C-alpha cells in the first residue's frame, strides 16, 4: 500500500511537476524553464475561460446538489410509502456513466428534436429553450445534467445522516413547539457536520475532474464556450502534443483540490479527536 502511494501517486505527481517546468512537447524533455509554462497557461484565453466555466459549474453544482439532495432525504425520512422504490428512482441516475448522462441530456436539450420541439408541437410555438447552442448559457446545461445525476448520491448520504439523529430530539422539539425547518437548520444540520463535509469533498473532487459530461454533451462548444480545465489538459496532452502545458494545468488543478479539501479534512480529524477526548 505504501509503495503504491509513493510510486503511483506521489511519484507521478512529482514527475508531472518536473515536466511542467520543461519545454516538453510530444516526448518529455528534462531541461528547466522555471514557471514559463505556468505563465503561458495563464496567458491562454481558453484556459481562463475554462476556469471561469469551472467556477460557475462548481458553485451551481455544489449548491444545487446539496440543497436538492438534502430536501429529497428529508422527504424520504418522513417514512413515506414506497420509500424503497423512490430511493431507487432518485439514486438510479448516479448508476449511469457521465457519458450516458451527457448523451441523454444532449438529446433532451437539442432545440431541433428535444424539449423545445416537443413543447412547440403541443401548441406553444414561441417556446424557446436553446441553451445548449447558446455560448452564454451552455455551461448551465452541463450543470443541469450533472445535478440530475449527482443529487441522488447526496440524498443517500444525507438520508443515512438523518437516520442517525436521535428521535428524542424531535420529540423535544415538538413539545417545545419549534418549527420543523428551525430544527433542521439549527440542530440537525450542525449534528450532520461530518456527513455534510463528506458530501462536499465528494462533490468538489467531481467538480475539478469534470470532463465526460462536457465531451458527451457539447464537445466544449459552441466554440470553447463550455470548455473546462480537464478538457483543456486532455486536448493539449493528446491533440496538441504539448505535455508540458498539460502538466502545468494538471498541477494547478491539484493545487485547487489541496487548498480547498485539505482544510476540511484537517477540521474533521480535529473534530473527531475532540469527540474522542470527551
């Protein structure tokens, strides 16, 4: 296990870092040009556009998935009928690959044969929903597809957290006349801190590496309007034979994960240590 971590993860990361500081093109070169590739990277309009798209996608995806997933979990926690069936329906999209999800939503959102055309055939001839071919709105279609797939996983994790809440808390809240929404906001969610943190980490790592959905839905288009960093990296690695620039991009993504995820992990470990000491 230790050897796998050192060679498979740390070793390849260090190798990518070394290549990102060279002039490598098709094959690795071991000269040294410092941060030149990183300067080129952040002077590249396509890279900056991909970061902007990633920020939009990430914020909307995280918020929508966590809110919708939590609300679905609250709904199922009410001991509704056919809970098992509903839980399976909500979770089923997550079992699909992102490629399949992207292709399904590409068809649904296609202005010529999807939702727009179906609504127009119902008599609403002025209805327009052509976001997937609109440069300013196409990234939101990727968000829609990703939330449809990811909200079910959040629901399952949140439901497990809700089922771990002591029933006596709800009994006390009902006796005191506290509204249910206030109990969720002030008591339940804080108690579910570890679950929420886990959900956030899982979703955030999915945000950083988003690739399949974009490729299958839009190919990064129209133009480069829905480009994301992972696609930029893959295009320069395989399509443009520029492994130095691609490696620089991958290192930047790694740093993003480290900066945002590590503090959560440290906070979780400290919280666990405090609970153990108590």
